[in-house]
């Protein structure tokens, strides 16, 4: 593996392609915040401002400031977006909206907890960057309130007739928060919450019979044999596995580690398109055709999540498949998604690897996944470079974490 070459490529994509496009076209200098949609030429398509889009942008630029290079302009942009959010993004009771108009007036209420959870993640990165207490205070308050509301909702759903689900999508966000929250939450609360999170992962979303991660389960944590219940999202599996691998490493949980290694290897094999390359967006656990016609499309975020998860799995195990799969995924990613003409990356490709749409900023496509995953991949490549084949086994047997 050409670690210096990959490092240079990923860093260049961030510094010269992705972040400059957002810096130039995404931010509203008049009213604050970031626009909902911008095309490949930088033309604004929608001036609305989804709360999640704001939080994603603020987190991405604060993340880049903390982990890539301390660019003061990036930090100022992140702070300005959060200021816009804190002034306009919630009602008097602290409930976060789903979408705002350009001036910050509420357009619609949130239907799930994603806006609140993404706000916590943005605040956590700003606290890390600045050390300012206002960010950590708001992060703690929003996190505790949101988890309480989620618990109450699940209890109500248990008593409700009809078909309802809890999603891995939202659950993954809690995992991202817990990766960062140990430094700014009460120790006992954190341990109790992490234990509960890992139990819910193992008992509800992880199907022990098939050894896969389900995207949607009933409030009780059961499988439902319907199209929504059979849905498998490989990108979400990679994302959750990457989070769980870190927790397994931190807590020395060998059982969880092996489960996530097996899950990652199985998903990588099942979801790869042998004809055209790349990972499918959606799959059905019974190998039936998913109802979404775009199921076989290739999405950038899926491959970005896969990258760092494969490297984590490589560092935590002696299985050669993970390094091989990382290199295959990296080659596919860098070949097909970056746009060398207009900048930024394509978000979605057809099965045959042609761009489905050429917009660079939409409500579904942020730079957060690109920034976070490439930055973390750079860190993991640096760690991989320190472990030569001769010392590989010894390094993995040491008590010190391979991911630290």
C-alpha cells in the first residue's frame, strides 16, 4: 500500500477540492447559515436552511480546524453557523425545527431527533476547538434532553398499535456523540449511557441469527419481515461497525470486536458490485429486490464510511482481507467521485458509475462525511505506517490501543 501517495491524495482533496468549494459557495454572507442546495457552478438553487444541513456544515469546518489544520477562517465559519442555529433553530421549549427559510424563520418542525443530535455533534467540535463553556453547556443540555425524549417515545411506541420502527440511522448519531462525549459529560452518566447503547446495539439492531445489522427494528428490537424491516444499508453498517470497533478497542471487549470484524467482512463481500465496482446503496436481507429503484446506485458517503472502518479493522486484526478491501475501495472512490472540473465530489453515481446529479450541495449531501472520514483515514494511515509487517503481531498484542 502506497501510504505516502494516499495521504497526499486525500489531503489534497480536502484542502484543494472539497473545503474550498464550500467556503466559496455554501455560506450566506447576508443572513448567516449555509444554503440548502448549490449546483456544480456554485449557483444557489435553494436558500432554505435545514437545521441538519447547518449543523453538518458547522461540524465539518470545526472538525477540519481541530484535526486537519487550525485555519481560523474555518473556525469562524463554524461559529457563525452555530450562532445562526442557536438564534433561530429551536422553539421556546428547546425543540429543534427541521427547516428554516433564508432569514431563519421556521418552515417545518422536526419529525425525529436527527436535528438535535447533529447540533450536539457540531457543538462538541466547537467546544474542542475553543474551550468555550457556552458550547459544552448547550451540548450537554441538548444531549440529555434528546435521549430522555427518545426513551419516552420508545416507551409510547411499545403501547401503540400498528407498525412503527426505530432506525439505525438515528442510533448511529448517538454512537458518534458517545465517541466524543466522554470528555464533557459526567463520568457515571457516560458509563451508564454507553453501557445502555452497547446493549441496544447487541440486543436490538444486531441480528444474532444472521449476524447482520438491521436498518429498522420494532421498538422491542425485533425483526419485521416487510420491505422496510428487511432493509440493509451497507454504508450504515460500515459506519456503525467503525464506531463499535472503537468502543470494543477502548473497553477491551473481545466479543464485540470479533462480531464487528465479521460483520464488516461479510458486508464488504455481499455489497460489492463485482461487475461495475463500488458498494450498493441498499440491499434486502433476504436478497429480494429493494423497492427503491436507486438501490444499486453508488453513494460517496457509503465508500467514505467504509474506508476508515476497513483501516480500523486492519489495525485491530490480522486479517489481510481488510487491507485488500481498503485499497480496492480507495481506488474506486478516488477514480469516480471527485469532480476535477468544477470541484467538490459527486454524491451519487448510477450502477454504471455515471453521476446521477451534478449538484454539490443538497439537503442529502453535505461535506461532513467527506471531511470526517478523510481526516480520520489520514490519521489511521499514519498509524498503519508505524506498524511494519515484522512488528505487526507484537503491536496488536500490546496493551496499548492500536487506534491511539
